[in-house]
């Protein structure tokens, strides 16, 4: 498939051990280097340095503003570059770039396609498992779309969605907010199965704090 008008947005925070391999995977797959957009979200390690060496588009936040803000920064830049769609991948190498094939097979069927991690419930800690199931249930009720893995960071997004919704959150709840608001605007949401590659990476999700943020966002939706 011609990838000239398709980009990749990679929000990155302290990902010096993995960011170069993620970028290499995207370039090897066929993405133009200038269309690979890494948003360095205030990292205190060498994430920015290692990204810049790859010759891709690097956007920097002076301090950590949250994954949601990093996504919004990446989407805005992609739109300015007149890209039509973007893939979103996490910077920790948990996503297999070759599985982009699965998203492209349903290209045109959905406006936002999200990865459904097939092995996630077998390896996820109990606290994160409960959070994940709760988020999926609430998002399904708020959006009217059955969501199975709304917190998966591997997704394929038509940028026309972002031109029609206003994302107000700034951290991990932004991924759920995007789904609810897109569904309410009648954009098509779909899921494709993907693997998750687990290594020694440390999750930046705080189950308690991020769950509270999500509940706060959900309550606001109920009053609209």
C-alpha cells in the first residue's frame, strides 16, 4: 500500500532503550522518515537524542505533559503536513510493526481501528486488569460501541476524526475520550487482534490515579 499520505505518531517518555528499534521498524516497513513523528514528552533520558539520530520528525515537550497531550501534539503536526491517516504506536516496542498489515486489511471499513491484545488478560497484573475491564465497560456504555481493548496504544486513525472532536484530557484517559467522542459523531470504530511483546519495560500507568482521571472524564460525559 502507498504510505505517502500516512504517518506514524509515537508518544515517547523515557524510552531510550527502545525508541530506535521502533523507528527502524516503521522505516523498514515503508514509512517516510519525515512522516514518522516522535513526540518526546519531557523525557529525562536520551530519548530525544536517539530519535533525532534516526532522521525522523522529532517534536519536544520541555516537561512531561502526559500521553494525551503528546498524542494531540502529534496529530496536530500530522494534519499540518496534510497527512490523511496516522498509525499510533507506543515507544516501548510492545507493538509488532509488521502487524500493521492487519490494520491495512480493513482499511476503509473503519475510521479508527484499534488493536485488541489477544494475550493481555493472561499476563496483566490484577490491578491493571480490573482497570482495563472497567474502562472498556464504561466506554462501551458511553459510546454505544462494544469496546474490547480501548486502552491499547496501537491504533490507526483517520485524521478527519480529530478535525471534528475536541479532546480535553491530557493523559492516558485521552485514548478512551477519543473513542467516545468519535463514536458519538458517528465515526466507525473497529478492532483487530494484535500481539503484545512483553519485555522488561516499566509501565507509566498509575492504576489508582489514572482510574480516577478516567472516572472524572466519564462523569463529565454523563452530564452532556
